[in-house]
C-alpha cells in the first residue's frame, strides 16, 4: 500500500486545477515500459491516452494494450497499434474542484515547491487534509 496526501479544495470554484505538466512519447513497439508515475498521470488525466487504451466501440483491439509490469515497477504496454510514435501530455496532478483529491507522496513533494500551489495553500483555497493509505 502506498501512502498518499489528501487535499481538499476550499473554494467555490467549479473547475479543476492542473499542476506539474508532463509529456511522454510512446513508440509504436510491441514492448514499451512506462514509468509508473507517468502511466498513472496519463491514465487519470489524459483523455487521448484513455481512449487509446480502451477497445474501439465497434470491437477489436485497443491501440495501446497494457500487458503487465516490469521488474522495476514500470508498466509494460504493447503500442504497435499506434502506427507511429505519439506524444501524450497531461497534468501529473489534477485537483478536483468538487471534492478531495489524492496525490502521491512524490507528487505532493513536488507540489509543495510549486509557487502557484503555495499561494493556494497560503490563501486557504486548498487544504492539506492528511495522509491516507491506498
């Protein structure tokens, strides 16, 4: 079980806040290993990646198939269906406007260094609730 930070948006805004942008180019190979943090960010926050890993509506194989895990903890995917190397971008952290957000310990440490995030904490727009096991 991993320990995660729980954050709560204390404002009345109705939009999510995005932090720590990232990008990953996935080659069209049969075996591509993605860093677990990159995979989780893409899986949660990148609509294009989500669509590529879901089977097409008419049936068939997805463009990117998750095939397992690597010995270093990464995620192994088969990306032959992409046809060519593809760049995916997403925020590592998306703070939900309407509730609590769980953030990995590593990303929380990075967030604490982000001046925009620091300003939200100081203004009490975002509150650190505590730690949770996931």
